[in-house]
C-alpha cells in the first residue's frame, strides 16, 4: 500500500517547474491534452470547444499518469522518509520528467518518458513509461506500459493504475459496489479504499455531470478529497493492483475516459466489455 504521506507530498509540491507545453487531440466531440513539460502526462479532458478541463494539473504529481512504488531507499521529501517511486510527471519539486520520444496524428498520440524519482528528483531510466492515447468518438482510450530493467526486486506494493486527479468541483464519487448497489459518497482525507462491482468510477458535480473512468483491470480503488479552500483542493482516485517491481517486469493496461452526465456515463460503460 502506498504510505499515507504520499498524498501529502502531491499536495505540498509547488508549481515552480518548467513552463507548460501542451499538445492537444480534438475530434470535434472531446479534447484531450498532454503536457510535454510534465512527462507527457494527461492534464486536459473536456468536451470539444470547452474552456474548462475536468482534470487537475496543479503540479506534476497530479495529472492522469503512471506512478510506481518500491522499497524504502533512504530518500525523503520535505523531511519525510520516502521510497523508490518513479513518477511519469516528475518530482515533488516540480522537476519535469524527460519525454524521449513522441508520435502523433489528428486523433492519437504516443510518448515514451524517462520518469523521475518523486522524492530525490533523479531520473530513473531503469523504469521507462509509455502511453498510447486515442480519441474514439466521445471516448478517450488510454493505454499505458511500464518496463522495469533495474536489478533490484522490490516488495509488492499497491500500484496506481493510473492516478486520476480531477477538478475539486467534481466532489461526489459514484460507483457500483460489490453488492451491485449504486453508491454516492464524498470521501475525506487521507485515502479510503473500496471495491467496485462494475469496472468503473465517476466523479460528478452537484448537477450530476462529470468524468468517468472505465478500468477493466481491477476491482480495487483508492480515493480521497482535499478541501482547504485553495489551489491545492482536488478530488482523486486510482484503480490499484498489488505487485512487485522486479527485473524484466513489463506491465501494461488500458482505461477509458468519458465525460458527461452520470446517465450517459453509465450507458457507455454498460456497453463495454471488461
């Protein structure tokens, strides 16, 4: 399980890194944006033409991105002990990861990224992260891949697959639980853990509109909300699996983002196969 102080690390990072450099995909229905100066992480998702993103890109620890955990390694952030933690966006001091390859056309994007250790800021070239992003009508289809070539076998940890930070106005988490009941909740801080009975979750606002994540690879989820009345406010969730980083590990998975009313999200998810 990621240590609870992980969430605090994300919240305390200050936006002092490299200037944003965005690349957008827009098919006339939805718009998806990646920040090339934050590891090509996904920081924008909205209806085409909208001026408001549903995602949170306050610092490089936010975004929709890959982040993996290993053993304690003597590192620390802001005086707190930490562990091996390559993050696609960069470090807690907003030192950006390095994008080493990209390919793009009108509705798809590929990137290969050399991440940074969240606490130390050093590059972790033994943990390469790739993503394939594609717009499909009103859907954003996201495929992620991590290749670990390090020589150390770490203990098994909860891994975020992926981390999803959204605007704080989306304050209600909706999902179907293991008993097949529709649940609406406003989690607090720090992390809460739960299981879903259908492979999706959604964050919605007071009008029942927001963003949904289809996640066929796991039924385990962690979430929290922060409400301090400042720019650090956010809503967060991550599908999780527990596994170890070990030499030769290649791990990949796919998720789907959808925007709109809860009714629309549920209708879309009902047609998808896990």
